[in-house]
C-alpha cells in the first residue's frame, strides 16, 4: 500500500527511508550483501580456486539441474559424452570442464552432512577428470556449486578449479536452517504493511501475498509459515497466503493488536531468496535503512 496516492517513480526513491516505500517491496541490505560476497571470495582464495558467481536471480544463459539435465560422472555414458563433445565438433562445441551443482546439500540436516556430500561430490568430480585424462580427453576445469557446500567448504574442494554458488549473496531462511549462514548474514527482506485487524480470528492482514514472496517453503510441511519468518517477531507466524495478501497470527495466545497498528511495516525473511527475488521488478538496495540504489533484474530465459 503506497504511503501517498502519487508515489514517486523510479529513482525518486533514492535517499528515502525504507519506511516510506510502497509495499510490498524487496529490500536488499547492501553492506550485508557486500560482506557475503567478500567472504565467499576469501573462502575461494583460501582454497586456491576461482569464484564464478551464479547470478540466478538475474538469470543466466545456461542452467543445468542434476537429474533433469546432465550426466552423472558414474554413469556409463559419461566418458563417451565427454569424448564426443571434445572430439566431434571442436569449432562449435568445446569441452571446457565438468560441473556439479551439489544440490543434494539442500536435503542435509546440518553442516557436517553438507560437508560429507561436498566431500563425496568433489571426489567424484576428481575421479572423473582423472578418467578423462587417462582416456586422452583434456578437461581443464572442474567446478562445483551450491551455497550450502561453498559456505563451509571442505579442503577436498581445493582440488577443483572454481566454485559456482549463487544464493550466498543474499542468503535466506532456508540457508539459515541448513547452517550456511548466521541471521545477520541474510540481506533480503520483503517489506509489508498491516492492512487490517481481525480480533475475532486473532489475525493480522498484511499486503504481502505469494506474488511478492513465492510459495517456496510450503512444502516443508508447515504450510505458509514455511515461506517466511517475521523479523523481530518470533511470536508471529504466517498462516495464510493469497496472491496479494498474507495472514499473520500468534504462535500461541492472544494477539496484542496495539503493537501492530494498521499501516505499520513488518519485514519478512523469505524461505528462498532466489524465488522471492524473481517475483519483484525492482530491488530497493539500502544502507542502514536508506535507499542507495535500485536494481532491476533481467527477465526471461
Ligand atoms: C546449475 C546451477 N549452478 C549453481 C547454482 C547456484 O546454487 P546455489 O543457489 O545453491 O548457490 C544453481 C542454482 O539454481 C544452479 O542451478
């Protein structure tokens, strides 16, 4: 809900406080994102590998998903495929290297499990590269992605040539639950305003629905509560999401409506930053609550 009937357009928001923005709005804490970027760069330097960020919120040219596209290094056809790419049409297609997203880490229950998956993945990549070399197929690059594995890299990843994570710039609730980051590392929020009080239902209505949040997180078995946490209010949970609206209610007891006047702003920490960011035409980048830049994501595939 805009605070005024004729909100400023585009760059007129520069210099404004987050509290003035029309909601729902995607806010990115610049300092936090910079720190996350710097820390990932340092991890790569310490391992002696390059960092090639996966800019998925802005889309990339090629995306490959394990089990959807690609071949596992242990599959019988893997060597033949690499040989065919390397030898059949070298002018049009060049075998640059092998890559594993390491998406299995998203099913892990904590950092030790993430690291075990990362160790196994790095080893599998290494074995495949050796196999290719022995077969006379040059394979200069070996790369691995996934924010969980790259946030707590194991020494074995130093044998690769690059890391290719993406989410780490923003982090989110999912990464917090996996142990990839600390609460202060999450750079993204969806700002929303209280639209109404429902005393009989013990609920608040807010102007953030799934069109501003995405439904990612619902599948964790908690319903809408899995899609976002309310910053600074662990006593509240999201219990309903329509396209444009959300419903908040207390985890237990009666809601103190005086603490959440109509028009007041709340900040939601999304379950999956990449899914949420993809819902927004503009990111309001801020420094300590003041807008310093507007980022416009590239759309399309
Ligand atoms: C092929 C590929 N590589 C890397 C990434 C980045 O992974 P993460 O978001 O876990 O850092 C993705 C994310 O979707 C991906 O699809």
